[in-house]
């Protein structure tokens, strides 16, 4: 191939490549997840992490950790017409969560009060702590509320 033909071919290749690169730079968000997944799969394949024993261990860890499960299990028990007890229990394998129980307790109490048509609620008691069970410790919280009816419109 002559030198002028090579130069023309290089210019044509560069001319065709520039719009492609410009298009890729404008789509940073949409392709990043796919590229990361493909890159991760290639690295795992090169490092021989796709062997059955590694995959089995990953599946067991996923089943124990279960990242899609809700962080808190909430049980509401109606004690009488105006009192409700909430028992909250955090899943075992999670980091953090300090102060989270009170927020979740208040949110659920507010939703219950609004759903029952109450004007508000009083917190009768609230406690939280750590239950040191085997093999993993669990955060827990327990609280009781009293629903408050409207004094202005008692029939509402």
C-alpha cells in the first residue's frame, strides 16, 4: 500500500472513530453498569473465580446476607382500642443502624394513626437494644403508642 493510501485510510478511520467516541462520552451513565458487569465477569474468569466451589460459596453468602430483604421486621399488636405495640427486629448481617429503630417506629406509628383516623399518638414507652443470640446478634426495638382522637371533632 502506498504512503498516500495509508494516510487516507488513517484519516478515514479517524473520521469514522471520532463520532463513535463522542457518542460514548455522552452516554457515560447508561453504559457504565453494563461495562462494569462485563469487566467484572472477565476478571472473575481470568482469576478462575467461576469454579463451582467459589460459586457455591458466593450463593451461600448471598442466601445468608440476602441484600434484597427488608432491614427491619416489624410486628404490630393491637393491645386495646387505643393502644398498639410495635416490635422491631433488625436482620442479622448488617452494619450500622444506630438510631434507625426510632425513626422506623415513629414512621409506622404515624402511618397507623393516620390510617385509623386518629389526630395523633402518644408514645407510652420505647426501648431498643441488642439481643445477643447465636450465631449473630440482632438489634431490636419495642414501643407502645396510644392513639389520640381529635378533641375538636371527636367523631372524626
